[in-house]
């Protein structure tokens, strides 16, 4: 297990710079089924929507943890699923990094003064057409969590070492639209972390330890 300083040093070494241009997705919801990412030219009929998320890393008051959210049960898409704070990038010139920090404040009440973005890792394409740019940001002590009930049902912390342990990177499957779909899952306690969130965590692991 790396201590906080060593982990931040590795993140800075292995991740892309915060202000670098988002890459074309190499990973996506169909990755384990051998499909091209939904946001690729092979899916020309899918409307591509740019989004950004942040993996908030907590290094104070104990071992490293990531802050995750449970989406509200009334949302029309992905209700009740575990996710990173994040959402669509505003079309008016907002950068992916700015969107990630803004969504962190809007969804869980942690202001930009309490987060330091460390770097960006591989973009992820969802089957619904989102091109997601993920960042890692270290949370600074002194913040308070105030979840937006319109979007978030719960906010919780999960040990970073658990999420980065390959033994916990399970491959699950279920039927969707008449086809068996495979995806990553990382069940932790009563939380079922799966789909795009688990896929991005696997991508982060590969960046840091692959």
C-alpha cells in the first residue's frame, strides 16, 4: 500500500496532464464484448455528448479512499447506480476539467477550493453516447459533504486499495436488449460498483500499475 505522498507522485507520473486534450475513447461499455467504443466512428448514428467525471481521492484521516455517489432512485437514467461525481460539459466553452470540478460542487457540495486536480486518465464511451473524460482530484481537509437530493441519494467512501486490487475486478454479465453483455464489477460491502464506473476504475488501475 502506497502512502499518500507516494500515491500522488505515482498519479502525477502516470496520468495525463489536467489541461491536455481529451483522447478518443479506447474503452467503453462494449469493451469486454470486443466491440468498438460507442463513441467511435463505427457508431455514426449515436449522438455523442461530452461529459467529465472526477474520482475524488481522500488522503487525510486514514488510508487512501475514493469518494463515490449513489444516484437518486427517481433519475430517468442509471437510477440507483454507483458513480463518480460528474456530468455533461457545458457547450459554452467549458473545459472537461472545469466541468468535473463544477459537478463535484453541484452534486456533493465540495467546492473547487477543496480539490486539487492531479491528472486525467483514459476516456470512456458509454453505450448511451457519452464520451466521458475522467480526472483524479485530491480532496483537501475542511470540506463538508452536502448531497443534492435531486441527483444523489448517498455519498460514501471506498478504500482505494480495494478498488485497485485486481482480485476485486470481477467480470459479470446480464441480458440487455436481447444480448448478453459483459462488464466489470467491484462489489464492496453492500455497494454494487459496476458498469462504466467499474470500467473507469479498471482503466485507472491499468494506468497506475499496468
